[in-house]
C-alpha cells in the first residue's frame, strides 16, 4: 500500500462509516453521497479506488439497480487497471450517473484533505 493510501485511509474510512450508517438507517441516497465522497478522496490509491467501487456495486445490488451494478463492474476494472498510471479523471464522483472519464471539480473540503495528505507524503 502506498504512503498516500495509508495517509488518506482515515478520511476515506470516515466517509465509508457514514455511508454504512445511512445505509442501515434506510437513507440510501445519503449513503451513496458518502460513497461518492470516499471515491473522490481515495481515487488516487488503487486500493481505495477499487474498494469504493466495489462498495458502490454492493449498494447497487441492495437497491436492485442494474445500471449501477453494471456501471460499477466496468469501473472496478478501470480503477484496477488505470489508477496506478494516473489514468483516472480527478474529482469524478464514481457513480454510474456520470461518465467514468469526466473530470469534475473537487469540493474545497476534499481538496484541502488531499493536499494535506500529499504534503505529508
């Protein structure tokens, strides 16, 4: 695991915990929002990138959302193959509702976290 992956882990895990809590309470839309945040934070790490897409696929399975399931299968393969060579669009939220190739703006909060982690690398 890279230093970035280790250092970003607490932030990604915090978002995954929130996603899990909202999922358990039945607020599936808010759960997915936190999966998207985890994706943005961890997408420069192959480990976290693939893991978050797998969790998004599980979300799709629980919602019986075929589009999300298929979209996430494609994204898992892409994340595994392209993350290490910087082949991912920065800021992309990772859901099947957006192109997997589309760069997106990063929130100031997420940008600050990523910058802080990279500064300590």
